[in-house]
C-alpha cells in the first residue's frame, strides 16, 4: 500500500482550500490512499435526515451491517465535514496530527 508522507502538509492546505478540486497529482494520490482503503472501521461523512447537516460515521466490519453514526460533531457545511474527515484520515495514515492549517 502506498504511504503518505507526513511532511507534505502543503497537500493538506491544498485540500482545505479546494476540497472539491481541482487537485494536484500529489494530492490525488493521497486522497486515493485515504478513500479507497478497504478497512472496517473507516470513517466516512454521512448526511443526516436534516438537510444540509453531516456527521461522522464508521463503516461496519461486514457489508450489509449498519454504519455506526456519531451525534457530534455536526457539520452544517459539507466542506467543514470533509476537512474534519481529511484530518482524521491523515492522522490514521501518517501517525501525525494536522495542526491548524
């Protein structure tokens, strides 16, 4: 599996500035590693029944089981939820916490 270089915080800043893209080739590779990992317990962003609200969820151990949803934090902007999710996945993959970017 491809590794993410924790020193490349420039890529985190790029994602925060443009979560929907366009993304540089280096950021595309990082997002590929973060998003396509087949791991039970992977964090995801889930829209709630209330329109324009998102919460974190975790994928179950087996397909077909329900996603575990978290009540907090609640994101009223999709971009804020994506940034929070990016920071969680960054730390999972690099072992480094992203400071305020």
